C-alpha cells in the first residue's frame, strides 16, 4: 500500500513463513505480526487490538511460547504463533 503520508516498510517480494495455529502463513518481511495476521484474516483474539503501538496489550499472542504484542513483533520466519487469548478474554467475535 502506498500513498500520501504512508510508506510500507514491508519489503515487496521477500516472504517469510510462520506457523500460525498449526498452519503455515506467509507474510512480507518487515510487516508487523499484527498486520500479517489481519491481512490474512487469521488474527484470532488479536483482532480485538486497539492502539497498534504496544500500549493497550489487546493484541497479545504467543510467539514461540512467549506472550508478545503482535503489533510490536516483526517476525523473521519460522516462528510458531498461537492467536488464542492469553488472558482468558473471549474472542472479539463471541
Ligand atoms: S494493539 Fe495495542 S498493544 Fe498491540
């Protein structure tokens, strides 16, 4: 995506692959995990995000067994991600 006032830092043509909820997901290198999950329609509980700057903690997912804010995580490829809520909060669609 491009346009006045916005420049994507995702590198076109450089794709990485993660394992999200036990299924592979390809996304552009340089894209935040939250953006990659949202673009793929696979954000799970992180779809309840609010700030996208690491403050609200509503995008928490598990990356390689550790809780992480998806909006502040820039995967390098090969990570295992779980999008289940980490705080017992019901998913936003329930
Ligand atoms: S969306 Fe607020 S911390 Fe990620």
